[in-house]
C-alpha cells in the first residue's frame, strides 16, 4: 500500500491525518516541520506527501519546491493541507510544484476520497 | 467509511490551550517589525481554526477566522501593528479560550463578550488601509460533499474535453487518477486523442501529449466534476458540457468500459507505454463514498483529561534505569541462590547498588511529573499588562527562574494564590507614577517573580518596589478587629502575618494597606494545603516581598520519624523549627494544664503527643523530655515525643482515599519494616490541642460552679 509522508506542526492534525490514512490501509511517516519532512523524504521513498503550509523552521511551500528538486520526488504528488483557500496561496503552491491542496477543516472521509485523485 | 476522530479531541484541546498561551505571551512581547513573532502567532491561530473545524466546533472556527484574517494582514505587512490592535487580539485570545472551553464542556459561554469582540474585530478589519480583499475568503463550511448523491436524482450526461498541458505530470498529477475519480461518479467513456503526439524520437518521456474526450453519465452536478479537476484546472483546457438529462427511472445501461478500452487504438498503445504515468488498467471503482455527512467529532470530552507530555529523554533515562535495576536484581538473586557468609561483601555491595538504583529511579519518575514553572508564570505578563492599563500605572514585570521545575499538581494549585499575590502587588504595592517620582523612585514600578529550588523545596518570590506595608497601620487594624491586644508586642513577621487573618481583609479601604489582605487568608490556606508556607518581608517605602515555600511534590515528603509509646509518627521536615531536650528551668506552668516552654524570647506551648492521641507512654514527665518545635500558622508549639528516629523521605498515602480523614493526621506511609506510620498534620494538631484545652477549661469552670452551688 502507498506510503505517505505527513508533515504538520500541529500534533493533533498530524495524528488525525495519519490515523485516517492508516485506517484506510496506507502507511505513514510523520514529520513536524518542513525541515524534518525534507530529511525524512530523502531517507525514504513515498508515494504521496501531505504537508501543512504554515510551519516553523521550514514552511510547506519551501518544502514542496525543495522536494521537486529531488529526482525521486519529481512526479510524487504533493498535497498542501491548509485552511488558506485563497487563490494567492494556491498559486504559490502550484508555482512551487504542489499537486493540489486540501482545505481544512480536515475531514477524514473527504481526505480519503480526494487523495485517490493522486495516489492508488 | 467513517473515521471517528473524537479520540483526538483531548490532544487538540491541549494543543489549542498551548497555542493560546503562545499567542498571548507573543502578543505581549510583540514589537513592530518582528515578523517571526507575528508568524508564530498566526500559526497558532491557524492551527486552532483548522482543528476546530475538523471537530465541528464551528463557533471557534468562525471567530478564529476573524482573528486569523487580522493577523494575516499584519503578517503580510498590509497592516501596521498598533497597540489598539494588540489589545483587541488579546481580548480575542480570551474569547477563543472561552469558546474552546465551552466547546470542550459543551457548556454555555459569555455570548455578549464574544459578540462584542467579534464586532470589534470586524470593525478593525473594515478599517484597513489597503483595498486588498482577503476578507471575502469564506469560512469553509461543512460543504464537503464530494458527491452529493442525495442532491439530485437526475442522471445527466456530461461531455468533458480535457487537454492537459504537456508538463502536467511535473506537479504530480496523473490523468489516470482523475479518470478513476470520475469513474466513481458514474459511467465513464474515455476517448484519447493522439493527434498531438510527436514522432517517437522526439518524445520527452516526462511530458504529456494526449488529450481526452470523456463522456460521463452521472447524477453528480457539474461542480462535482469541476472538483475532480480542481488541482489541474490551471494547467489544462477543460470544457464541460451537459448534454442529456435522463430521469433516474430509466433502466440502467451497462457500462461500456470495454468500449473505452477499445477506442484506445493500437497506435496509441505503444506511446502510452512510454508515458510514465499512464497504464492500461481499467478505471477501478474503489471507494465507498459516504462523504455526504461530515462526522461531527462531538465526543464527550467533558471530564478534564489530564495528561503530561514527557520529553523522550526523560523516558529514555527511565528505561535505562529500569535496565540497571534488572541487572542488580539478577545479580542479587544469583547471590541468594547459593549464599555463603564469605559472599557478604558482595551482598552489601549489591544492596547498595539497589539503593542507588531505586533512588535514581524514584527521582526520575518524580521528574516526569515535573514541569517548568513557566506554565504557571506564563499568565502573568498578560495579567500585569491588563492591570497596569486599568490602574494607569507603569509596571515592568521581571520573571526569573521560569525553568525551575515543579510537580504538576502543585503547579495547578499554586496558580490562583500567585495571581492573587501579583494582583495585590500591582494594585496596592506599586504606587502611582507621581508618588513614585516624588519619593525619588523611577516612574516605572517593578514587580519580579522569581522561582528557585532550595533543599527539597521550591521557593517562589513575588516582590515589588512599591510603598511597602505600613506596620503600624496593620497593627492598628488588627487591634481594631480585636485580633490582637493593643498592648502586645509583636515582631515584624508576626505583624505581617496578621494580613493572613481571616476577616482582616474585609476592612474598609485604608490607603496603602488596603486590599493587601483581600482573600489573603485563602491564599495562605491554599499554600498550606499544599504543605507549604508563606512569609512576608516589607520595608516601608522600599517595597514588599512575599516568599512562598512549597514542597516539590505532593507524593513524597521529607519527614522526621518520631516514636511515641509503641507508635511511630512522621513530622514533615518543612514544619520543624528545631528539636531540643527540655531544660527544666525554662518550663513555665500556667493556668492548669497549659505548660509553656521558654524558647529564647518566645513562649512555646508544650503538647504531649501521647496525651493528644491517648497513647500509653513511658515518658509522661516533661522533665528532660524531647521536644520537637514545629510551626504552623505562625504559631509555634513543642511536640513532646519519646524518641527521635531517622529522617527519611516517605511516600504519602492518602488516608482519605483508603480510610477516612482524621483530624491531626494528614496521611500515612509504609515504613521499611512494613508497618504503617501516620504523618502528623501540624495545624490540625494545634487545633486538637486548643479544643482539648478549651474543653478542659469548660469542664473545670462547670465543676467549680457546681462546687460553689452545692452548699446553697
């Protein structure tokens, strides 16, 4: 089953995303900021990255553009999990190479339904 | 499928409260241009909003959204950070706390305050100088109906023309998954258009050259289809046309997936094989969709869930220690299985090691319950800020030693008394600026909070450089209240102790001492119930200092073991002033049973423990007896005991939980030999002694009455 990297600075959100994915049979690896996400990404292989935008140390947008520089993340779907549904933020995400975005409030069923658009 | 997320509510709440604290302290320290701080405040609000939305705490989400929008403007530099904004944000933090607490307890909240603050926030937002339109961003409502199956009963056929840009795959999107998602909506027919394909040699394998014409028969709306393409809309040409509308009553047609496959011509197939993302699998219908109703995370999280976050290092350390304990244990059991006298040295060594291990383990376990006192101190910057505003005084708060660790239970209970002391310091300690300047002091008053460890205790000092406490006025007040005799001579400490007398506070406002006593008796009682004590030092014109001494933990106590008759008792070390052998010359017998002992310049009543507890003891004479002088409530008494035994740490077992509350006993412990020893409650014992003495007094006066009356 697909291996998902979940990056969020909020414990509870990270736990929830992870829990939801695991309950649907995905494997997850968690990271608490962009920096940690990047180093975990480099040391493993992932089929999907779900990342928050606002995080300390390294934000999600930076993480996204950093990941796209890695050869094995060139085509990996990267979804931004964010409450910021403004077009501006979406454009910035896209520019950094994000595949799509998931708008919080986080809804587990919706999450599972949506990520099927990018991962098996 | 439905995923129940209610189990995450407690951790969300905990995180939110931490977030709120962070917001508050950051707001108080916010200086213009400090972007990193604004970012972290924004992040905290942002996380709260996100989590609240997930759990269906909609009021929290809506309110926080306003706060977030305001912060967003500050963060982007679209708004200057004005002191007024900070005030509003601080109030908003309060409101968020109220709302989250209300959501947690499913209780009512102060709707007026929320409405007021909401209005203030909206007004502030409306008054912004730029025309940038972020406000229109809607609070995401629970409109997460990916497929609203209940919405429309009519089947439509959509024609979708989908021409992705060549580099679509570079953002991680894959048309195949999009088609899968469409297939979830209804019956799908896909025809690929290969006309754009370059010659095989010119193909870049990382690019997409195909476009598709799709026909979808579904009951879903056009929005649902758009949603599937949500992430690629900017990177493709997408035309969706609704062609036929059929009523649901019509018989279902068989899906012509085969046709889909068939229409992908052989010519295309070789090219498709080159495409990195596209495979030949038929679109699989995978999901059960129950996205129509958002599961409300409405768990009954009413009971205050108490949890501690422990650093991994602390846990690692524990595991390490347990490992050592196991090694020691196996060494000892090996020694025991074949013991001879010549191995006695190894046995002693082993036991020593065991002692060491146990001690370290105990300390480490205790450390888990320890939190830095900053948890309790955090609220003070805000409190002082607000009070200073209210009283129009300029006050600087200095916090020292916030990393000093303290047991969580003690921390939770010391919060309120500390607030009280700080409030008093602001209200009554620090003078108005004019007065300060007139007295040659800096205009800005200083209150400092200091915490440090001293022995097995933690000391918290609340000091101010204000006017100090006027000894004479306190004394006069006490005389007026009938608490002390007008002609009694008291030390400074004793006078200041009067502030903690119940009822002292209700006095009329008397300028510089007024309010110093408001609820101070409660403060003192709270501190005592934690096994601590409070002392006051003050110099008129220079300021006052309240010093709170607390045990580090409520679970373990440093005790002095004493023997009375056949019983062993434990006296908390913190309450012992000194232990001495009675010098017969210094004994003063006063009225009847009361015996006083002259201890330097004080007279200390002697309480024979055997008498109070009705025990048989061989040491009933006061001459040369052992006296443990203890102090409670500013009152010293000498407890007469038979023997002084060791001093040791004892683990407190509650009597209330295991038996019932007993006056004069605060708890029990189990000693090394397995016997149970009672821990003495000094204030309680003094109480017993007083009642006992009064009882005797009454008894005697009643008896004398009778004697007088008899002859008549």
